[in-house]
C-alpha cells in the first residue's frame, strides 16, 4: 500500500483515537491527501494531512491509496454541490474546499471521473470550471455564505463547522494560507491596532488562562462573523464579542491580525 492516500468520500472524520466514538479533532475533505503514519487494528490508520499537517485516525476505506498527488487540483467554492461518480453513478455531495483533479478530459476524484449535477440555480457549463463555483471576493463573503451552519467541534463544512474551521475555509477560498487551529492562526499575518481595524481582519480571543480559544472574521469595523453555536454575526467592541440579540460579552478580545491580500 502506498504511503499517500486521497479522500474518496465527501467528508472523513479525523479522530483522536482509533474508534468511531472517539473525539473528532478535524476533518479530511474529498480530494485532500494524507500520508500514513501508523496502521492500526481493523480498518483504522493514523495519518497526517498533507494540506494542513493535522494528525489523527481515519477509516482507510474512505481513501484510495496507491495514487500520486494530482498535478493540477481545483478547489470547490460552492458551499455544497452535487456531483456524480461516473463509474458507479452514485451521487456525491461535495463541500466547499474539497479538491477536484482537473484533467483535459474532465474532473476526477481519487482517480475516478466525476461530473457536476446541475441544479436550476446553477449557471455556466457543467463541462467548464464554472462547475467549481465562483471564488468569493473576500473572506467575510466566504464565511457569510455559511450563516446558520451548526457549530461542530472539528468541523470544516456547512454541515458543521468550528471557529477555526470557518476562518480556514474563508482563507483557502480566497487564496490565502492558514493553519488549522486558532492558536496557530494567530501567528499568521501582521498585527493590527484596534483603531486601524477593517473588514476581513481576523480577531482572536482568549480564555481566562490567556490561551487563544476563538477566532472571528470582521464583517465591518464593529461586527464579526464566527462559529459559536452556529455561524452568526455579532457585535465587536474593544473588549470582545457582544451577543447581537441578548447582549453581554461572550469572548474576550486579545488581538487583531491581517492576512496578506488575495493574489491577483
């Protein structure tokens, strides 16, 4: 078996231990690649994501092995889109940030040809890159597309997402790089003074021990979109996040940082 695998299903839970009841620490999305660190009992395998470096246990049946990392991959920008496996004719629901291999003769997922199933609201040709969705013009636009999505620890999609999963999604869809966790994301970009803040900056928040535990994206100078219970918009003050409906400080602000502009 090759030491490199490609996720062949929509969303693969990445778990802390080798069983289905273990904590989900993150997710591997369709088309993302992993390297094998350790083979466990049964179908369990410890892997390292080649996309963000995260490690954990996965069910090896949700990957295809013996494949090379594709030379050309495209990122899906639509929040959730329906595709078809052309070998089995089975439907695939693929989330934003899933990776599709682009070849001259079409789109492939884990070496299997796939095609976009068109909906009435879709525009463009299913045989073109329009099938991948429109690239968001800003990080806040990417995050706002997930408004109402439920909070899920370790989640990275509209079906369930955590705070750093939301900022990671927004960064990737706009061509920026971020690590997986908020405590690591705070090391990226440049620090911004409170009076210089602007939309698309990242705001970071600490707990009572001073640890970075939360991240949000500025929608305006005085509001943020973040995953807290659900993906929602709340007020931002120099003390932190204030719940838009019931009031009260929910997260204590510790820093604001700005990522480099999206490459043209």
